[in-house]
């Protein structure tokens, strides 16, 4: 069975409460690269049956109009209600499933359930998974989570994780850097897409959102979740290389390729700085992100 190829071009993932039919109907036009229809934290326990029904209806309506490609559509399920949630949502237009509290055993359960439903419903493209690292066990097993079948990207759910670790973050949240890097390293080692950064709950402070998103970009994240449409433009902009960055990267690649044609693996850019395979690798990643954003 062929799963989704490693990578991940979406820069922004907008959470949409599954029981809010009014928000579901507006979600596609908000500017997100991807939607996460939420059956978990955004929905009260008593409202979860209603949420399953609303999301199922929305997906069915989208399938009937064949609106498959406008944005990626994901569903976040409940770790303690995997089968019931998946039974309500699995179908051909779903890109994949966001698994909270992701640990290898949970992901194995999700994979088995998806395989059964895909076969029954003749889903041609197997669904991918985003594993949210939100527990101490999940963090320790991040490498195992990243290499689990179907896993497309990792995310990190810091509110749950910090509560379990008994960490009280400071205003700068510098103590989170080592935790975040573990998810980045696990993703790179597994050869999957760069991870998705955690949500900022203060959707009114866009300056702070920009600052924290730029810091997360520097740590190796290449996307971020949002809880409000107002956050999307900032997230998309930060994770899209600027024209200047793209042009600089292009010149670095050209300098390296010129050196290769001359039979050497090291060249220099227009400022006289060394350009080797490690430097050009980062530049090519910038060019790839820029090209995806322009599609």
C-alpha cells in the first residue's frame, strides 16, 4: 500500500470546531492551506455525537460537489474514541487524520482501523496521519511515532505536554526549546515533513504571533496551527520565503552548480563566502518552499 509521500507543503492549519456548522461552512474561504475539523478538544463531551454528525455531513456535501482540491482537509479524532470517530469521517476527500496524544500503540490502532474502513469504502488514496506529541511517553517515543505507518508530519501539543511534565513556562518560553527540538530531530531522522508548530492561543496579538512563528521557523518548524482566521495571514507569510530570500538562495545554488561544472565541490557566492553541499542544501529547501507557495 502506498502512503502519502514524505514532505508537507501546507503552512497553516486552521482548527474548526466540529460541532459549529456555521464555522464549517465558512472555513474554506478563510485563507488556510489546510483545515483540521476538530472532534477533540474544541468540542464538549456532550456535543461529540453532534460534532461527528456535522463533520460527516460537511464531508459528504463536499464530496458531492467534488470540491477536493481547494484546501487540505484533516480531522482530529479523540484518542479514546478512534473507531467511532473514524467511522463517521473516513472517505475519499479526506487528506488524513490528526492523532492527539500520539504514541506508537495509538497510531497502530488508527492504522488498523483506517485500513479496514478504506477497504470497505474503496478509498483509493490511503489517508495520512499527523501525530501530535502531547505526552511524556509520546515525546520519549518521538522517533517511533515519526516512523509509524502513514505518519506524514508531527505536531506538538504543548498545553497537554507541559501539564503532564509539570513545567510552568516563563514569559519567554525558552524552556520549551529542547522539547520542540526533539520533535524536529525525530521528523528529520524519519525523513518525513518538517513538523507543525503549536498553536498560539492569543489570536489578537499578531505582533507576538509573528515573533514566535519566526522563532519556530528558525528551530525547524515549517507550518503552524491556528485557532482563529486572523492568525492565518501572519503564519503563511512567515513560512513563505521572501523574494529577497528566494533570490539569495537561487544565487547560492547557481554558485555551487558552477563550481560543480568546474570539477570542484566548493564554490563561493558573490560575497566571497564558501558554498558547499551543506550550504546549498538549505538554499534548495528555501527554493522548494517558495515554489510550493507559488502553486
